[in-house]
């Protein structure tokens, strides 16, 4: 039976399967289906995303990042921190590294289980515009932080119907064909905000989203004049720290800091990606 070594890691509650694929051990045939099956909870390992570490001449390594449904995502902040610590622990890179993604070259610094990554500068920031939903209209903001995000500001987000509302916005024609992630945020105090996120590709609420935390921090910084760093309380109960430079309402030099935990190391067996019986 074929076996594939992997790490299971978690960044602030966002969990990932990471495989060293520099020697092309993963079969490219029907790869999205293989990934979707490996990411099934209870039937397999289960994860929000799947990361392949591969060779490149442009950086220490490159990644291919997949959502749990097998679709490709350009960037994932929590996944970036996890893959950086993985690369350091396995000798692929030193504590200061760079790696290639579809959103550009990402730089990272590993300090124990805390990792700080330099993210791409946000694009297409739009504040407070209306969107028509099935039974109502809603004021939203949006920004691309490596992947597209909608941000909805509320006084409280504890009772928000994240999946119902998030899914409707995610598939709204305005964001077709790629769709968007959807974040609900509220200001707690000082430079602390709280966030809940519906992630496309997972098609559910996740316990954390790194690029979503950046999107929420940037929108709240605009609205509340928050100073860097903004501390973002995720659904998992952990904090993500978003650092940035602001000049004339333009945000750059974005850094995301948070934990990157090793959950376990193991082997995927063929049963993990077999068709349902």
C-alpha cells in the first residue's frame, strides 16, 4: 500500500496537511480529487487546506496550496505560517526564509512556534458600498489581501449567521466567477477586533483565516483609525497580529504573526483517499 509522509499543522485553528513533494511523490493524476478526499473529516485526516512543498529557483521553496474541496487558492496567511515552520523544522530553509506562491514571494521568520510572515500589499480596497441579497440589502467593504475578501462591520458578531449570509455573498454575481471570502468583524477595545470568517473552498466557517484577519484589520483601521499592530481575535480564541504601514489611506508592508502548531506527523495510506464504499 502506498504511503505518503505528512505533517498535520494548525495556525490559530486553521488546520492543514503538509507534504514534502520536492521529489514528486504525489500523483498529479486527479490531484484535486485526491486532496478533497484526504481533507474529509472523519473519513480521512481532515483539514481546511492541503499544502505541497516543491522546488523552485526563485526562493527557498515554493508551495501549491489547495482548499479542502481541492480548489486552488493563491494565498493563505495561516497556511503560510505553518509551511514556514514546517520548512524550518525539516531543514528545507533556515529561520529566515522566502517561498514562492501564486500571490508572489512570501518572506517569513520562525521563532519557536510563533511565525511572522510578510504578506502581499492589499489591493482594491473599497469601503461601505451596498450589495443586494435575496431578502435584504447590506453595506459591505472589500479588499484583496492575496485572495478576495468581503468585510461586514457589526456591533457584535456572536449571533451572526456566518454560513447562511456568508455563502450567499460568496456566490453573489458581483464576485463571480471566483467568488469571495466573507468576514464579520466588530471592534472590542483599543486595537483589538473580533472576527468570524466564511471561507470559499472550505464552504463553511473556519476557526481562523489569516488573509481574512488582514482584511478585517485594514477595514477597521480605516474606519476606526486603529494603529498598527491590530490584534485580531479569531473564532478559535487565539490572536493574530496584523502589522502595517499606513500612508494616505494606503496600506503596505503587511505582516501577519501568530502560532503555527505541529499536531502530529504520520503517513497517509491509500485508504485515506479511496472512493466511498
